[in-house]
C-alpha cells in the first residue's frame, strides 16, 4: 500500500470527498480501497446526509463486497434499519451501532 493510503488511517483530519474520489480512482489494490473506506467510517461520513461521501461509500461498498443481501425478521426492520427516501425510491439503511 502506498504511503498516501496508509496515512488515511493515521490522520485525525477528514479529507474532502473530492480528494477521496480522486484517491479511489488511482487506487491500485483492494487494501488502498479499504483504507479509503476505513477513513470514511472513522469519520462517520458514509451516511446519506453527506451526499458526496455517501455516493463514494456506496461505490466502494459495491466494489469491495458486491451486492449483498440480508435475511431479516420483520420485527428487526424498525429496530435495525431506518427508511430513507432516495431518487430511486424508498431504501432501508442499517442504523449505526447495530449488529
């Protein structure tokens, strides 16, 4: 992993979404992409309210994990997920701190 990506884990400062997008385009390995993802999670900006970061977070998640599916009980939906309206329709996002 190149030093720029390793530095993401060490810095207490949040890089701009524009800078992280550029780093993502230049990433050469899965480790470098995971460093960007970890940086975003550390600063808790992988949420819909931070649109620039959110779009990048979704792109990285899909790249790292593909499309994941989760089987859940109906009772867990309101406990573990929050409904979010997007341009594509209603989606459920996992709440922070849950499983």
